[in-house]
C-alpha cells in the first residue's frame, strides 16, 4: 500500500511546486508616461494534467517561467512586441509559439498562456505529450480571468 501512495505523494508535491504562490493579482498602479502594459497569465486548472512550466519572453527579454495560476507583466514602449512562450521538455525550453501585441501609450493588453498534458502513455516507460497555446485576449476576458491568478 505504501508503495502506491509514495508516487502519488511525489506527483502532488511536484504539482504544488508548479503553482504560483505569490500575492493575488494587483494591476500596476503606475505606468511610465507614454508606455503600455502587457500582462501574461496562465489560468490555473486541474492540478494534474497542467504540463511543465513554460518560459515567457517579451520583446526579446526572458521573464522566466510562468507557473500555473500565475501572471507576469511588462511595461513597454509603443510599437509591436513579440510575446513568446517556450514549452519545456524535461525543464529545458524547446518548442515555442509567439503572438505579436500592439502596444500604445497607456494601453493594457492581456496574453493568455496554457500548457496541458494531452496524452499519457505507458508502453514499458512513462511518456507524456504536452501542448502549449498563447493568444492575446480582449480586455473583458483578460480582466475577468487574471483576477484569479497570483504573482509568479
């Protein structure tokens, strides 16, 4: 019986380590004049099946890993900026996808990232397939969903 509980306990600990645990979302109170804000967030879902933690890059700058239920933000000058998510494979960033966000002075943009395990196999060894998605969402959707996140 203990042999069955140990792997489950390890999975639970790993899943907890991949969940954002900072303070709840608070919009940036001050914006430098003439710049806009881009929030990148990852809704929290079921604990299992969330996949590894992807890496986020905005305008060529690595912001780090985006945990499940977490958010990151960047204050950017006007123009088009690439927001890139790099799916991790055994904790190494590999496959990426990018969305371009148009930033205007005083603007606030929201980018949703999701990474899920899509297939699990056990043909003599454990394997898992993951899929990462990234998309800019409307202010209504972004404001509604990001309130459920925590600082990464």
